[in-house]
C-alpha cells in the first residue's frame, strides 16, 4: 500500500482510484487487511488536494460498506443464544 501514501499526488490519486475500482472484486477477501487499508486511506483525508481528499472519501465509504457486509455476515454465522 505504499502508493496510497506516496508524496507524488498523481501517484496517490491513481492508487485511490484503482482501490475504488478493485474493492468490489477483492472486498470479500480483505477481512485481514481492512483495518490497515482504512488507516492508510484515512490519512489522505487530510490532503490539501481536493481531488485526493474526494478520492479518499469515496474509498472510505466503500470500505465502510465492506466492513458492514463483514459484520452482517459474521452476525448471521454467530451461534444464537
């Protein structure tokens, strides 16, 4: 995930865009790295570049939906008391 925190804004913007594009495909397999991904992407919310901030916000929204799906799935699988 180094590209998500690159000092070159164009690299970071491209990495955030690619992340948003691939999340629907790889999302179900990200359970072990979602917290690392969220913290790395969240750092871009402080960017002075509006484009990077907006791309990071979109990625965070997708990641939140992904976490919601993980929790919903885990809840359904949890033993009922």
